[in-house]
């Protein structure tokens, strides 16, 4: 295995070179990138909103709005069709999804059905939906009364169509803001994800996204005053519409829309030359200009109302015909509100209202702090791991460190090439990979040293070490990869970013361990022709340990059982402190503009807003930040946004809003379910894999040990009072992968020894196996803990709870692989005779080939 042909060597270093080329642009500024030649890769990693600031908003098409508008359209169409055919009717109305009408003359019923059948014809549902659908079904529940009922598939098609149209309108609106690289994606049939990096005014963004911007022009009904209409009964052809003033002013408007915003071709903010007040000027297309001119020419002297989203903006008097196809809208505008209205009108109206289900807004200063914290944590973690590996293995540690550097370069390069978004949990994934990446090299080195102690020559020991470590490394990393893949498919947002970096790190780790590390060692052997392995100071401390772990199993079982019972009791009462990911609600992080944050003052001010339970606590290392948590509101779809708006308005005079996260109860329920399914699915998938690779006793033992780690970690989270959120799910799944990685490594050695020592008592064999892997287990745990401790201390407050769970998980995972996973094989009466040597397999002790069929 130590021979590398020229083409293999070339291929390995071409991969490394490509990794360096694609990762290098991330070290340069945009100005430096522009100076590079055209052939040089210039793509950089996209930073997540938690690193560069910006807004993440999940919108949902309002199905009730679609249903209401569809019902109104159906009623209007029924009126039009019956009038065109001269059919007398009464009781034309709509309710819910049903529109109904009563035909006066029984002889006209068939004619009415023929006329209304136009509304029940099949319509094209689009190429993606496949075929046509029927939007309404006609029926006659009683003689003379005809009903049209909207179908579910018809409404679904309308909702999907509205989502597609909304994406284009949103894109035009955001492009008008001049932001760079916004992400606008459809999620499911009726949801739209909007991410705008670097935008520092999330309230303005929400206002732009949340307005339908439906502009209509109506004549003011002069048959009676608005006050009389409010107190009495308005005419059937008119309705009361209020302005946005405070207090709102009522207007009696004719229902008929004379001109609509669909005919606008341009809208610009400007100033009135007479009053110097901000206004919005608009211009119609030819059809709109002609219609607008006709309306103003026929109604000189009357009031002409401009209505935006059901509210009167202004209602000026028509003093003379407006024939040029342009006009202006005046009102109580500021410069920004006039600009925003012009943006909305130019972009066009949304087909339906959009509800904000989830929001996450990060200030640019907080994003910069997160980048600095992530870089510091990564650098310190890398230095600690590199220094430790050198002390552990000497010159071989230097080779492992070079492989580790190439590993990180390849991770960055692959993330850049696939266009992944690097988030703070993603950085955590890279730092964790740095800690775990040395595991493969540790396994190889320890195996080489073991083969050397067994009497093999140096070259034979190196060759056997790589060969025999391969299956162990593969099994151990596949279990972690399974957890990462399931986390990606069932997770969302930053959790998926963590899963991507972890999965890529696993792949690059296996590649660097079995190509780069092996090539460098092969070159060292070929050039230096060493007679012995380099001195390994720390690794030599373990020697050939003979600790009686199985003798302690009864004590450790009792201790573990008590700890599990305590954790489950804590889970019931006081229970997990669920974050807003699972309960819904809002989190607002503020920073005092001057001096220290006054938690008592904030709590007193917000308690007057009638928002229910509000928790306020100091946040971060200093005394100038506070975290505010507002309970989920039960007052409708936009109640969470209203609550955050009240908090902002009350605090923004004295505090800077650093971070806002809002999750509606609808989304929180989905996230809770997805997180639970992710944990269960990963455990089940890993159970199947281990069962397939080993025996059922190993699978049960691995799952029991992993459940032990998960339950104990949850118990610690309860004790520490840490919020249980999506990051906690990511931590649990990573602990699952790490614990199984550790357990599988031990199990692999147990399986090997079962084939070698068929008459050795199982407790003695397990002790031997655990002791043989003790140096590897300890060294890997130490390096991983070093990286995690750097992340916990220097990585910032945002991921501190995540890394805390991971640190405990690594410790308890190491404990369970020794004191739970191995002893449980005795409990399930594992039989050595089930493990006979594979045909053609080399005997671990003699090096000869076996001839019996193996079961493995």
C-alpha cells in the first residue's frame, strides 16, 4: 500500500492544488480579486446572515385572502353572466367557498345553468401541475337556487400561482433597494423564503414585503355624507373606506374601480413644487391614460379617491381633466415613505396578502463580532490541535498536521464550489471537524505502533496499519455521515449549514487520511529509510495498559442507571426550557447606546405592553446587552410581528436592536416535529447499519450507549437552564455521530479479537480490546475537546449553548463507549463462535490465510 504510481501522485496533488485555488479567493478582498487574471477562480463563500448581518424572512401566501378574493370574483362573474343573458335573479351572495343565486323565473333555470357553466369549465393548471382542473362545481340544492362551490384543487392551484407571482413581485421590490445577492426561494406550495444579506433596516424590508400594494381609483359617493353612511346604511353601490390618518377618516366610495394600478408604467418619488412636501408621481400606459382622462373629464368638481390596500391615501377634487396620463399622489409622506410607495407601485401588486411566519434579523455589528469570534476560535482550536498532535506523535504528528491543513482547505474549497452558505453553526462544524479529523490519523498511527510492537518490520507495520485501519475508519465515519445526511434533509436553516460542513468534513477526512497522509509517509520511508518510528511522547505514556474495565461494570451500570433516572425526572419536572423554535414567540437582543443595560427598567417598560410573559436577562460577557424573550401571541397570524414592533418602538430610543428572531406557532410546531423525527430516524438508520456490519448484539449495544448519551445530555441541558432549540437538536445528532464513531471503533477491535482469541472469556477479551484502543480513544477525545473548548470560550455567546452540549456529549460519549457499549455485550451473551475467520482473510496473529466462512 506504500507504493504510489506517478499518475496517482499527480492526481492526489492536483486535487490538493485545486482545493488551494478554489479556497484562496476567500482570503482576498473584492478589489484584490478584480486584479486576478480571468482564468483564476474568483468565487467566494457566501456568509450567512448571522455572520454578515441582514434579514431572513419566511412568508406564506394568505389562503383566506385567496379564498375571499376568489369568492368575490365568482359572485361578480355570476352577476355579469346573468345580466348579459337577461335572466332575472335575487339573493346573489357568497359565503366561505360557496356562491349562490336564486332564479326568479323557473323557466330560466336551464338558461341560467348554461350561462353559469362557463365558470365550471376546466382551466389550464400550468405545465408543472400537469393537465387541467375544475375550479368550481355547480349544483342545485333546491329548485331555483343554484350554487357554485370552489374546489380544493382549484384553490390549491390559485395559491400556488399566487406564490409564483409573488416571488417575481418580491424580487422586483428588493432589486429596487439596491441590495446585493438577495436569496428568494419558494418553499413548498405556498411559502417564500427571502434572505437579504447586509441590509440594516429589517422593518423597512418587512413593510415592503408585507404590503399587497393594490392601487385603485374610486369616485367619492356624494349622495350622502360619510358620517351618515357610518351611522346609517350606505348605498348598495358604495362602501365605507377609512384613511391611514390617526384618527382614521371615513370616506364613502363607489365600489366600482375606475382605474387600477395594473395600468401603471412608472412611479417616482418627488416634491410638490408649491408646498415642497414629498409626493409620488405616476404615469399610466396608453389604455390607463385614456381611461384616466375620460374619468377626470366626466367628473370635474367631484372628489377622486386614491386607495392603497383598502385605505384611502388621498381624495383630491378634480379641478380639470387630466389628459396626459400622469398624476401625483400626495399625503402625509416622509421622504422614505414616498420612496417606498414608488417602489411598491413600480414593482406591482402582490396577488394576495403574505403572512410573516418566521423572521431573523441580525445587525451588521453583531455579524462582524460573530466573524471575529469564529476566526479567533478556529485559529486557537487549530493551534491547540496541531501542538497536541506534534507532542503526541513527533514527526508523524507533523505529517498529520499537514494533512489536517489540507483537509480544512478542501472543506473551504468544496463549500465555495457548491455555493454553500457559511453560518456560525457551519463554522462550528468546521471546528468540530478539525477536532475529529485527527481521529483517522490517530487510528492509523496507533495501529502502526501496535503492529511494530508485534514484531513486524517498520515497512510491514506501516503497510498493515493503513490496511487494517481502513474498515474501522470507514465504519466509524459512515455512522457520523448518516447523522449528518438526516440532519440535512430534516433540518432547516443554519442546522443544514452545520450538516453540510460536517458531511463534507467526513469525506475530506477519509480522503486525506488514506491518500495524503499515506503518500507523505511513503515518501518519508522512501527518502529517509528509517529503522524505527519517531518518538511519540504522549502516546508512549499509555503503553500496553491493563485496566480491568469489565470488573467495574456493575458499579458503572448502577451509576449510569441513577444518572439516567435523574435525567428523566428532570425532563418531566422542571422539564426542558424550550426555545422559540419549538414554542413560537420572539427573541430580541438589544445593546445599550450609553452605559450599562438596565434589566429592571426594560422589564418594567415592556410589562405595560400587555404581551404576556416577557423574560429579560443580561447577555454576553459585558453589561451592555440584554436578551428579551416574548411569549407566543394568540391573536392571529401577524400577532408576533405586532409584538416585536411594540418592543422596538418602546426601546429603540435607548437601545440598538442587535438581533431579532420571530417564529409563529405554525412554524414552531413543524420544527419540533422535524427535530424529533431527525433524532429517531438517525438512530434507526445507524441501528440498521451496525446490525448489517456486525451482529445484533453490537447494534443493540451501540443504540443503548447512544441513548444514554442523548438522555444524559438532555438532563444536563435542563440543569443548566439552556434553551432547547434547533441548535440543541444539531448538537444531539452530532453527539449521536461522535458517540457511535467511538463505539464502532471499540466494537471493530472486539470483533477482530473474537476471531483471534476464540477461547478467551468474553470479559477478558473486552478488557483487552478496550485497553488496546484506550490511547486512540483518549487522544481523539482530547483533540476534539480542545477544538470545542476554544469554540466555547472564544466563539461568542451565540453558539455557546451548542458547544456546551457538545463538550458534555464528547465526555459522556467517551465514557459510554468504554463503560456501557462494551459491557453490554456480556449482558446480551455475545458468543465468540459466531465470529469465524473469513475465507481468504489474513490471520491477525500469524499472517496466514484462513479457510472458514465468517459471519460478520
